């Protein structure tokens, strides 16, 4: 196992107003808020009550492999996923009650390429969310 363990969060600053961060112009990040089409991913649509949907999402994220939940409350989840090589990806979710959706972002802390890992992760979460959280 690689002993590399960066301790700095993603270099993209957190936005104000309950949004998730966008992405830098690199292929190792996907976000509901990205200004770049190639980094954009659709938010999760909330069909049930926001509280139930977000609690269900938290259960899905917490049950995934190599994850550490850094912060979780009724409207935000920040998690770290460690790759098989020991690199850390930051993942965040924020409830947007007004639009009945959950914004999401997944980004590598270091490097330029992620070989699609962040997009695959969020797609996997989306699939489970749609199946389990109604």
C-alpha cells in the first residue's frame, strides 16, 4: 500500500450559500456546479422528503469501501475516499431544498488525471440513491 497521505483538502475554495464547489479545469473532478461541461454531473433528484432522502444518501455513502465521513449533518456530507493506491478524493453533498435536489462533487486532491474514478463514484452513488431512496 502506498504510504502517501496528503492532508490538504481540495484546492478549490468552498462557495458560499449552500452550494458545492465547482471544478478546476482539470479532468480529475466532477461537480453539479462545475462551469466546465466536461466536469459537470447532474444533481440527485429528491423524490421523497428532503430529510429522508439525505439520511438515505448518508447511509449509502457510509457503507461504501475506503470511505471516511469527515462531516455529516442534515444538509451536508463531506467524505474522503481513499483509492487503492492511497490517494484521497474529497466528496461532498449538499441539500438544495428549494430545487429539491442534492448537489454533489467528487475531486482528487492531487494529480491531473483520475481515469474517470470520480465520475464513476458519483454515478454509482446516484444509481443506489435512485434505487434505495425513492
